[in-house]
């Protein structure tokens, strides 16, 4: 699944994230997406991710 944007629709649809997550894991699927942001937002994200540690 490729996530490329967020709808501006005012309508809300109920989503069972547990079911979607289980389906993705059990099907060995991948989700990727794009981000439209300024360079400074990208740099802030890189800094935030660099400070994270892996569990275990």
C-alpha cells in the first residue's frame, strides 16, 4: 500500500486498525508513503529519528 496524501473530506469512516495491522503482518505486506514538506521539516524528522533507540 502506498500512502500519498490525506483526504480533506469532512466525512469520517470507522477503521479497525487492529484488523488492518494483522492483515498487513500476516500477508507480509509493506506500507510506504510520501511527505510534502519543507527541507527544515525533513531535517527535524532526521534528528528525531536519529535520537531513537531500538527496543531489546
